[in-house]
C-alpha cells in the first residue's frame, strides 16, 4: 500500500507506530513494576502491543515504497536502516507482554502452577527474569522508536 487518497501512506502509518509503540512500552513497564496498574490494564497491554506490532510492517512497507519516490540521501538510508530494526523490538515486546499477562492472570497462573510445579521461590525467579527482560525490551523499543523518528525528521527537513 503506497498511498491513501493520493497521500503517501508511510507518514500516516508512522503516526500509529509513534503513538502505539511508546504507549505499549509504558503500559508494559507499568504492568511489570506496579501490580495495581497490571490488574487495571489486564489484557489491554498485550492488545495495544499487538496493534503496534501490526502497524510496524505497514509503516516499513509503505516506507520502502516512499523511498523509491524520494531522492536517495545518506539521511534517507540511515532512516531506512533504523526503521528495519523496529520489528525486532516490537515483536518481543508483544510476546513478553503476553507472557507477563499470562503469568499474572489468576486462571492462567493456577493452570501453570499445576503443570510446572514451581515452588514460590521458582515463581519469583521466573517473575524477576521475565520482568527484567520485559522492561529491557520495552526501554529498547522506546529508544528505537525515538531514533527512527529523529532520523526520519532529519531525512525530511535537512
């Protein structure tokens, strides 16, 4: 999809990425570090991360189409290279947000406890490892979306 109503689709899809990736990352971090937020956000966190995950390839694909229509510069090349990295952060963000939600959903937690036979200490270790990985990936997604946006702005305005 190159255009929407004659307008390049890339800037339109990018707005979805620029909003949804940080929202999903912040919601995920809140769910890890603040149990009350985790209970309130529930399945909404992985759902927002899923929509962000869908938006990334749309923006990337539309960006590749737009790249063929604009002058090739070092700034455009840098933006393209950085843009291709976003999926490697949003995919794991989505997956980890689902894992974190499942680990803390009461029904899923009971099922997992009966199947995995983890001690309370074992569950705590799993929480720490998955929680740390989730926060690291969420922070990486935030930094990456910023770097891509900055490089895209520079490619347009310089």
